[in-house]
């Protein structure tokens, strides 16, 4: 029994180490050894772009979002905006319709759908109407830097590129949830940059991504665009690129129940979507892509299961000093996570240096624990066959 528990503990530990530290370090090393620098892309002369803006009850954001898109430095005669409303029941459609009439010289189209069927289904309804060679997908709450479209579309001058994901920058909200999200996102952007240089990038941000229209396929209702589109693109033999200079600004979630729900929803939809391309997960067919998909996505979503394996094995082996200490560290982590749930943001002057460090670590422990609960809930949703089509994240 001890032998089985020991093997289980160290396999789980090694896998978790790889997920949260080793994989990023490996990517940095390989990117440095291969000396693949981000390529320079010229202005995509004559390339036409359609921005696909999918909305549901975005009356508070729609006008500012359209102002932001019209403020892009991309040539107006090569840019059009297509708004699809997924059964909005507030003033979103009326506000958008008025805005379109007020800006009749710009090419803005509105497609109001009756009934909320989910973002993916709404995007499918829009597909036949998209005219640009490049389609930029985004959300109402996102704000592009003035040169975002110019920067992201420039990557398509390389004919091998089929999809490009921008850099999403979140605000500096100081809640424990946002603090943990910012730390996670810094690592995420580093990994995407390295994977892009190594031609193994298969992830994107749904609020800041672009794709060749000819590579767009109808989306499954229960899978997100940020998951399935990059997979479709690489399955078709094209590359996904990370555009470090294409900046999109978004807002971190600060409410615990909404972050938990969003994390679970993302995990459930993306877990299901990733398995829709099993060939890409096979090291025999696509060794680099499979390594990236397992390391960056699937194993990370399985991390709460691995943590449970570690904890259970350590308890069974707690008669040995090393594993007894490990159990103790688990208790310390749990206590710190609980403190992080209620801990205030540490500030200079109001807290001693040692207390500030402790509070920061506690808040990171809580953010990590919350993410694990979200992964676990999402896995349960996916494994039990439930499908998330339409949703609201506003309560």
C-alpha cells in the first residue's frame, strides 16, 4: 500500500510541478535555443477587416464600445463592424440602431436575434454576413488600443498564419480574485508568446482574436470560440500567432461567485471542445501541438484531481516524517487561503512589511484555491454530459 501511495504522490507532484512551473520554463529554454524572435510584419495593404461584436444586454457598454472601434487608426474604407445581438432584452438593440443611423457614413450592421441561444449560436448566424478577409472577434466590455486592429491584422501578411490572438491587459483592481488573476495572466501571456515562436500555440482570447474568414467554421453551441477556432485553424494546417503589440483592455472579475462560475463555465466548454480534435492530442501525429495542449490546457484543468491524489497519498503516508510535514503544509495552505478570502489589500505604511508579505501570499493562496474549485466544477459539468449554451454572468 505504501508503495502505491508513494508512486501516486510523486506522479501527482511531478505533474503539478510541470503544469505550474516546469512547462513555462521549458518553453523559455526552447524559444531561446531556437532563437525564434517575434517576426516583423508589414502593413496589410488592401486587407479588409470585419469586427464581429456579439452582445447580450450590453446597454451599459454598447455605445462606448462602438466609439472605441470607430476610433481605430485602421483605414475606415477597409473596416466594417457587424453587431449580432443574442436576444437582448434591454436597450442594447435600440441604442445600437440609433448609433448606426448617427454614423451612417461608417459601415456598421446590426443583426438582432430573438431569444437567447448563446454566443456561439449567435456567431453562427452572423457567419454568412461577414465580408472582411480578416474577422476580429470581440466583446462589448473590451476596449482596444487605437492601433489594435492594425497590429493584429498585420500578422496575416504571413500566408501561413490563420489566427492571431492579442494581448489582453486587465485593470489593477486590488481584490483577492483580481490579484490572483493578474498573476496567472502574466504567466499566460509569457507561455503564449513562447508557444507562438515555437509554432505550437493553440489558445486564444475570445475578446481579442482575429481569424481568416475562409477558416471560420460553424461553432458547436456548447463550445467557446476562443477554444474551437484555434483548434480548427491548426487542424487545417495554419498557424496561430500571439500578437504582443495588439493590446486590448478588459476588466478583472472581482466577485467570488462570478469568478467561480466563469472559471467552471470556461473549463466545461473548453474541455469538451478540446476533445473534439483528438488527433491534435496525439503525440504520434502532432508531437509539439499535443505537448502544448496537454501541458497548457488539459492537465491544468485536471490539477484539482492531482492535488486530491497528492493529499490522499500524503495522508496514507503520514506515519513517515516527510509526508507528515507535507500534510502540515496542506493545512497551512488551507488556513492561508481562508485568511486570503477576508484579508484586506496590504498597503505601504498601514501594514508592516512582514504582514504585507503574509497578506499577499494569503490572497494568492485563496485565488489559487478558487481556481481549483472552478476547474473541478467545470470538469464535473463536462463529465456528467451537461452543456452550457447561453449564460448570464451579471448576477
